[in-house]
């Protein structure tokens, strides 16, 4: 069964929330609106995944996109905004994992991921990594802090269904590697058995290093990023 990408329907002006997600996202913000560290930031473009979620050889499963004070203004600048929108639509680009695009090195996403992938980037060509790596969020809306898991489990955000379906597809493909970085329990409940996955050893530190991403996970990531499979 083909599941249509719901992010094609994202409004081009804020609040940036899918029509299908509006009830759940509004409910969440009504519930937690008194805590600015937790509320979902709808002035920033959602980033439910970064990279080619259909074909990437390595998927990193995380929680939700973080938020910094610069995000909202950066998402208004075309040089940053256009790659985010292209990624949501899954349009072809030289750098599907756009934080590695040299043209975007001043973006918040690049600042974050260049630090966390520096060990991989020292061992593999950055452009090749960008073509084979995808970060996948449990839900796609920004917040300063990840919170409200129990509430979202009771009131799922509809766009999560697309994400979970794409992760299940990757799990079923022996030529692709899924790495659980955070929230193993939530991902397991969403997509099923994770026994074939690699696991990041330190959920509080997402930098991928031989120490944090314990053997053989680190070696499996390097091998998958070296794959010649198209």
C-alpha cells in the first residue's frame, strides 16, 4: 500500500501545521501552553525527517526537532527555507541531508549536525553521507524540550503515520540500517521489532562516535554509508 506524503499539504505561511494535524497539535499546545519550553513552535517549519527517507541507507531515529531562538528567523530566509520545503516534498537535491550542504553551513540545522556527525564526516565524503543518511523524528514539530509522550500516545499526530510507515519499510530492507538514537520504547511501540537495529549508547549525547555509538553500531553505520547499492 502506498502512503502519500502528507507534508505536501503544509501551508506556506505560519502557523506551520498540517491541516490533518491541527486538532492534535492545538490540543497539545492547549495542554502544555503555560510551559514555553514544551509548547510546539509553529512559527518554524516542521522537520519530521531530514534526508531521503525512501532510499537513505542509514536512518537515525530520534525524538522531535529541537528549537533555538534563531530557528524562526532562519526559517524565513529563502536560503534555509527552500531546502527545508524541498526536503518535506522529497524533491531531488545534491544534498538530501541538507545540513551538510556547504551553502547552508550557517543554518541552525547545520550547526547542530556538523558537530554530531564530525567523526563520520572525517571518515566518509560529506556529500555521500548526505545522500545516504536520514534523520527521522518521532514527531516533526519543533520544541525547546521533548515532552508530552503520554499525551501524544493518547492523541496521535496523524502525520506520524507516514513516518512510521517509512521506518517500517526501511526495517524490512536488509540493505538499510536503522539506528535507534533515542526513545526506544516509543519507536518500538510505533514500528514493531527493533532487534535488527543498531543502538546509540548515549541518548543524552547524540554525537556519533566510537564511544557513544558502541561497537558494533559505529562500524555498521560506517559500512552502510560505504554501500555501493543505489
